[in-house]
């Protein structure tokens, strides 16, 4: 029973972490590809995307805390 629970928790944590990685990469790539990295507004948006990625990564780590022994 614990094995199935742990597998589901790992799958959920992986999904949340992948979403966090996507947000973080979007925060880096979007300003670079738009060519507007010098714009203050664009940098703020990039920081927001990266911040969401960091928060989601923390949520994934929190989910992993639900593993059973």
C-alpha cells in the first residue's frame, strides 16, 4: 500500500517540478528572444516568471514530504 502511495507522490512531485522548470526557463528565454532585455518592464516580468518557478519547486519539495516509510 505504501509503495503505491509513494509512487503517486513521486509522480505528483515530478509534475510540479517540471512545471517549475518550464516557468523558470520561460523567464529566461522569453526576454532574450524578444530582444527587449533592456526594458525594465520585461525584466520585471522575467523575474516574476522565475519567482513562480522557484515557488513551484518549493511546492514540489513539500509534496515529497508526504512520502511514507
